């Protein structure tokens, strides 16, 4: 998965902007450190993109619909044939 570096840059900037005035001289250095820590933390997570998630959600929905259809067809066949036949010995 590709991490959105623009979002990380914005978050790192917000963190560095929130520093007390005495630490503002270290702003650029801390901003880079914040960015690196955030990127490393996100890289360790098992994340997927929104696009991949949406595709898999669609696949799951179609699979569920097909399963429900097959279950209904099986129930209709079983009802028509008087239920399941006993296994042959």
C-alpha cells in the first residue's frame, strides 16, 4: 500500500506548529522526525487502500447474493424431492 505522504506532511506540520514557542527553533528538525515516526508506524500496520476495500466489499456482496440464491435453489429442490435421500450403505 502506498502511504499518502501529503497527509503525513500535513499532520507532521500540525504537530510541529503545536510546539511551544521555545521549541520553534527546532521546528524543521522535529517536523521531519514526526513525519518519519508517523510513516514508520503506518508502515507496520496491515492496511489496505479504500479502493481495495471497496472492491473486496463488492466481491463479498456478490458472493453473499450468489450463496443465498444457491441456498434457495437447494431448498426448493429438497422440497420437491421430499428432502435428502439417505446415504447408500
